[in-house]
C-alpha cells in the first residue's frame, strides 16, 4: 500500500482501469454490442499497463494480470466480431503478459530472499564487529592498565617505604581515572545515558563534541534554538535509531572520507524531523542512487560502494522507523546523508 500512498497517479490509473474492466465484464455478461465491449476492454488494459511501472514488484504483478484479463476479453470480442477463429491466436499476447508477471514474482521473491540474507549477514557482522572492538578495548586498554595498577601497588608494598606508597597511590589513581574515562566512553557507545535523561538533541550534541575531541575534526551540530523540544516529537525507539544512524554516518565520514569538517543539522516541520550529516571529504567514487531501504530491494548498490556494513545498517534502522534515508555524494566534494523521520503518532 505504500506505493499507492506515495503515487496518486498510480491510484488514478488503477481506478480507471478497474472501472473500464468492470464495464467490459458487464457488457460481456449482458451480450451488449461487441464493438463497445472491445473498446472498453482495450481501454481497460491501457491504464493498468501504464500504472504497472509506478508500483513495486508485488503490486506491479497484479496490474499486469489485470491488463491480461482485459486483453483476453478484447481478443474474445474481436473473434466474435470478425468471425475468424484464427484471431484466437492473439490470446498468446495476454498469456505472455501472465508469464511475464509470474517471472517477475519469482525474480522479486528471489531478490527479497537474497536481500533478507544480506540484511541478516550484515546484522551479524555488525554485532561481531562491535564485540571484537569491545573485547580489544577492554583487553588492550582496561585490563592492561588495571594490571599496571596491580604491579605499581605490589612494588610499593614490597618496598615498604611511605614515599614509595604515596607515589604508587598517586600513579594508581591516575591509571584508574584514565580507565573510568575510557569505560564511560565505552558505556556511552553501548547506550548513551544522556539520550534517556536529556533527549536526542543533547545526545547528538555530546556525540558531535566527543567525535571532534577524539579525531581532531570539527563537528558542528546545528539546530533551531527556538525549538528546544525538537527531539520529543519522536518516540524513544525512533530517537535511539536516529542516534545510531548519525553515529554510523559520523564514523563512516571519519574513517573513509578524510574530512576536515562535518556538519550535523537537525530541523523539523509539521510532518517530520529531518537530520542531515554533511562532510567536506573526498566523497564516493561512484555514489549510489539515493533511495529508501525498500527500494534497495529492487537494485542493491554495487559492492564496492557499500563501506562495510555501515550503510546497510543505516538503511535497516531507517526502515524500522519508517524513515526515508537518502545519500548524495560528489567525488571530491563530500557526502551528504539525509534522514527524514515522521513524527510520533498521537
């Protein structure tokens, strides 16, 4: 149904075809003049075929089948008008349309299954990547510094001098303080507490500042100062997904685009909240078409364009909250990712 809501022309063509086909069927049942039935049948097939490209694969199939039925009625009327049995051979045309529709359904089913497998694989790969990162940080950073604390305190205890104990305590406090900061960053990556306590706007501001401090890149958050409750227009689930999408967009920009500046813009209108992440990096060599995740089922971007599983994960999160995610990249001029999230239903 999403296709019909988004394209009124498709709805109008479908309605016109349905009315014409119903009229042709009535004439067929009532044995009304055959030329009129022929004209109505041909007229019914035309809007169905015109509407088919405007729908997604599943609904497109039904449009083609309806057009085939209308053409079969037209051929039957033509046979009776001309009284030439050989004209029955024209029935092959609607049959070819039905065969095409069946082939389309099969291809769409195969494509959906492939996409589903890719989404599951991307989810698992992303989770495994995060586990490896957390394990590496805990092992290389936290465990090593805690081991250093143990060595320092043990050495001071073995020495026994008060001066050595005081120096060891100061050094241990410094090491523990470093680890408290590191663990806070790790916990924030797992679930930012500021998102639950202060909302999306504050969480994004903290994310931008942390990204800037960590990577030495200027990251600005732009919002309307008069619209303090802009994030409250979204559900808590949507806010969490928006935060992760922006976080992934910033990570991708820092890792792949080599920018000197990233701008995150957050604004709202009467229908949706729109977030834009724009960088001035080198962009993508072959930017994929901007499209919403369901459209990705029809044409998945080339493998070299998908940077790891980040872009797939962003599309998946956007799909979960019925948001529209678009990407525009110009080689040498940077990449802009736009996320449009509908307001929470009240």
